[in-house]
C-alpha cells in the first residue's frame, strides 16, 4: 500500500500554518540590510554598530531557539511561536520610536527581535511540521516550509525597497508589525502532536529532554553536524547583512542589492524543495558536503570575476539555490538519528551553532570594512569555511541510534 503524504487533516493545517509563519518571520528578517543607510542618517548607527546589532540578533536567535524548542516539545509549538511573535512586535515597535541611541538599538534590533526569531524562524515551525510526517516524507515537508521562507525572501526585499522609497522606513517597519500580527494568528495552528514510539522502547519512551541532549552531545555525528551548521550561519548572514554595502563599494547601482536578495529568495524556493526531495532518496551528509563545496566555488567566482550587474545577479541566482537548502537534510539527519520526540530541542541546539556563525558573519563583515575599508577579508574567511564544512560532514554516521540499558 502506497504511503499517503498527508496522514490527516491536521498535517495539512500545520504545514500551511508553519509555511506562513516562516514566510513572514524570515522574510522580514531578510530585509534589515536594506535599512542600514536610514539607521546611519536618522539614528546615528554606523556599519560596525549595525553589524554588531545584527550579530547580537543572530546570537540571541540561537540562544533562545533551544529554549523555545523545549517549550514547543513540552507545551506545543503554537504557544512557543505565539509568545515569540509578541517579542517580534515589541522589538519592531521600539525600532520605529527609539531615540538616537546605540544601546537601545542593540536591545531592540539585537536582543528583543533576536529572541523573537528563536521561536518564529525555522527551528520551532520546522520541527512542528516534521513531527506530522513520516521519515520518508519529512525532508519534503521541511523543504516546503523552508521554501516558503524563500517566498518571503523574494517578496519582502522588493516590498521594502518600494515602501522605503514611497512611504519612508518608519512606515515600512509599521507595515511589518501588521504582517507579524497576522503571522502570530497563524502560529496558533501549529498543533502539538503527542509522541508515539513505534519501537515500544522504554528507554525512548521514558527519555527526558536532558537525557536526550546528553545522548546527542556524546554522538560524534551530531557534533560534526553542529560544527557544519556554524558555517551556514556565517555565510548567509554575511551576505544578507553586508551585500548592500559591498555592492555600493563596487560602484554598482543601489537596486542591485535588493535584486540580489530577491533572487536569493526566489531561487531558494527551488533549492530547498529540491533538496527536500533529494534528501528523501540520497545520503543527506553527502548532499550537505556537495552543497558547501558549491558555495565556496560560487563565492570565488563572485569575488574574482570583474564586478558587474550580471555577475551580481548571477550570484543571487546561484547562491539562492543553496541558501537554506541546508535545512531539510540537517533537520532530517537529526530526526533520522535520534527520532522526533525532542526534535525541536535537538535541532534548536544545532541551530544555536548556526547563529554563533551568524553573529560572526554580521559583526566581522562590518568590522573588516570599518578597519580595512573592504569586505574582502570576510569573503575570504567564508570561502575557507566552505571547504571546512564540505569535509566535516563526510564522517557523520546517519544510522538511527540504538537505545538499550
């Protein structure tokens, strides 16, 4: 008998809700790099301070992802995500109404919005959806949710550029708040699914979250996955935060930066959903290695080919295909090895590593520019990290863990 993709109606509702939540949360998060000149002129925030704020945002996103994951595993993803959206709304409101203060900007843009992302972006919605699908179909469903983030990546930069030009940046952030209220309502439909152990193994059934984390930290493959996901965070946040400044440095038209971000979002739709299908058929660790090596090659071409609008747009297309394509196989490996009982918690920890990388990508990009007058050193470091990640995934043992006394 052929296995159905949707096991029940709840699975459909959770997939749609998770997709809308991620679309709004990740879409808005993708646009902050387009505000840097307004933050500079109106709030007195220079590039190092802006990079630090985004870095802190990434760090708090990572710190709170496992915490919201624990809440989601115990009380339901809907409660965790809804509470996180309240942080998102408050943080965005403060950004609009704050005075010229670096410390307040760091708290609102960094701490509060970063905390919000821990429960609204990727880890909690993806884990909520993953629990409603079988091992065979999980990476496909996760690819669909991650692909919806890509729609946000495509639409929101274009909307932001238009709105900033026509209505001003404060009104644009006000529109963001309306989108966030809508997404918070959608998050209420991320229903909790009670865990059922198909093996009837008492060690799995009685396992606590702390025991699950201890088990994961003692698993070599899990730690390698944590190390590899660090690189993903460094690279995508470096690009999302500093590509507008890099484009300006190269003397290309301002619209090119928004076009790159939009192209990344559009082509990421195909990359994430395609990777979800591939990961359901082939080794997930091999796919991840190929992906990271490919990123390194694309970065080399982008940096060393003559700067032009065509090169920039081609970078947006190619890097977009690989942008969040890491998530379906990474999440799939965690679920495949450890099961889904504590998927939100364990994937949240992997995601924390991603956000440590994001912090460094955001901060070092601004630091290198203000110190040396160029982003080049940040790009060189990103290329080296691509090679590291390509190799580090190869030794991972993807087999399910065996639990016994």
